[in-house]
C-alpha cells in the first residue's frame, strides 16, 4: 500500500517517507471502523502528544476507507502511551466494536504486525563497571515500574562488562527512559532474548543471542555521529593505531536485520555470531560481528568495509577493541595462514607430502584434518553394494574439501558407503548404510569448520523431491 499517497490533508508537520520511523516506534497502526473520520482520530489521540500526521488507508479505486489508519507522533513514548490506553476502546458512544491499536512496524520490515511486548519494554544500557543491579534500578526507576534489572558479567572473572538490561512493565516507560536518561548510558531497545532464527542453518549461533557482546565503554556505538566514518572507504587506511580483534562493528545508513547481517559476513568462513543493535536517535543500522579467529576478522574487515548493501549504500566495518594483545593475535593469524597454505599444497598435490616434514623427523607429516571438532577414530567403509539408508547433503564455504579428506571425515561415523562432490558446485553428498551414523555425522559436523572450510551438513531430499526443484547451494 502507498501510505504516503493516502495521507489525508491537514496542517502542521508532515513527515517525509524517510522520517516516518524516526524516532523508532513513533507510529501506531489502527484497525477502526470504515466510517471513522480523521477528525475523530485527531480528537481522541491528540491528548497523548504531538501528532505529526494522520493518514487513513483508502481503496485506490473507490477511495473508501479500508478500516486501517496510522497516526504518527513526535515521540516514541507518546505512541506507546496511546497504544496502552486506546487499545480495545470505542472511539465514540455509537461505536459497538472496539478499535485495535499496535505500534507499527518500521517500513523496512515489510509488514505491520504488532510488535512483540519484549521488543518494546527491555532496554540495553552502557553503565560504569562499578554499578550494581541496585544502582541500575535506582537510576532508572524514575521512568516507571521496573520488572527486573541485570548486569552482564564476564563468565570467568565475574566482573561487570559495563553493560546491562532494564525491563519495564510498560512500553511507554521504556520509551521514556530512552528519551530522558543521560546520553552517557546510550540506552537503546534490546533485541528479544529468545527471538528464534527463521533459517535452520543459523541455529548454531542463534542460541548465543543472550550472551551480550563485550564492548568497552570507550567504543563508539554510534559511528554516524562522526561523518568521517563514511567520508572515505580506502581499504589501505589503517586509521593510525587501530586495534585488531576478532570482533567488528558494522554501520549502515540503511537499517538491516540480523539475517541480512549474517548473510553478508558469512561469506568469510569462521563467523561465530552477529547481533543487530538499535539506535533510538536515528534510523541507521548498527551491528556487531564476531569470528572464531582474527584472520577471518581481518579478511572480513578488508573485503567488506565499503561493500554496497543494498546497492548504493556502503557499509562501514571497523574493529572493536576487546583488550586483546595485537601481537599475539597477529602471530596466531600468521600461523593459521601458513598452515592453510601448507595444507592446500598437500591436498592439491599429494606427491608433495613427502617433502613436508617437521622438526627434522622424516616420519612426520602435516595432519590432514585441522579442526576444533572432536572426531571419532576412523572406521571401515561399508561395501559399495550396501543399500543406502540415508543420504546427507553437504555445503562447503568457501570451497569444497578434497575427496580424500571428505572420506576421512565422514567414514569416522561408521557405515559410510560413498562420499562424492557435485562438479562445479560447492556441494556434495554422503551415503550411509545406517541412519544413526548419518545423524551422528550431522550432529558433529553441521556448522563446523574443518581445514578452514565451513560445513553445512543436513539430510538430503529424496531423489524424487530433488528432481522437482533447483538444488540449494548456499
């Protein structure tokens, strides 16, 4: 629907399309009677705050109301209070059907479902590391009734990370806290704790959403306040003594979802997790990405800083200083790169294995499998004529593993009949004579990195189903 085109005429401030969601959650979505005029909406909702616009959605041909309307307020707290007090009310004595009032989804989300309660009542704040939960409660109770407060702590040392959550009973109270608390707290709405991932391939990191990122207070979480962040995208610009870590900050002038952020940075193998953060003072996109190793993070920073997503919008990628020793990180990175080069040389030309010896020991060869996964010992393959009980579909990122390495890996679960690659594709299949062995392979290998290649291992569709659809290669 064309909301901008269906705006009713009226005086006062008229927000442009780009500012409809600034500040976030400042629009309400109404389900009303088709006969409710705009004047009644203005009369009933103006007590809650400054109305910037009202528009009733109408049929493009008949111009009749569809029984849907939007009201844009100047502040998020005003919209939230209107929702709390008007949902389920009748607009006039003659109305028999109560109206429905929700906070409207942002235009970038593509839908207008009601925003979940947790998305509107829990805020994420940056606090001094000396703060206790009681200190946090004392600071924020002036804005409303608090359900709970929590401080994020280091799991090993028990020390505060300088981050916390405050959950209010009402959305308007959380909005008041964001709007009125000291800017040093950098309060934003928190992502839901248990928001499920839509894609099964992302299950391995979605459970880590509850573990808050280890920012230090000195990190600038709103890089757009410094226009120089986007003034140049020179990949050779090291910005002086820039810290190096496994964690990256991602900023964009266009908002993005966690799934979009994941799809961009999953291009580089070794992605551990990512999280989208909200800035209540702008409509920009902010996110944090972390890799399993510093080599992947450096490569992602080099490749994706200045990357256009969507086309015409460049994203900014920078390291987040996590206090790690840069010398140690670079040493690990160099070790990983050399090991990967040597491994590639061996796998691509097995005849050279005899020349790759370590410590002067002529009997020592480079291990063929390098991974943190605990693999079972090797087992014999099943005879080729054995009936196939289960087939597994394997996706490789960024490139397939050599066939001998694949056989070594997948035969360790027993009853492997055959493993093969699809020519010209980053995919392959493994055939098992036993379903338990196949399931063990999925449990152990899905989402894991072996020899620098990330594997996605899942049950393959039956041949009949596969013949009716395009093969997935992502």
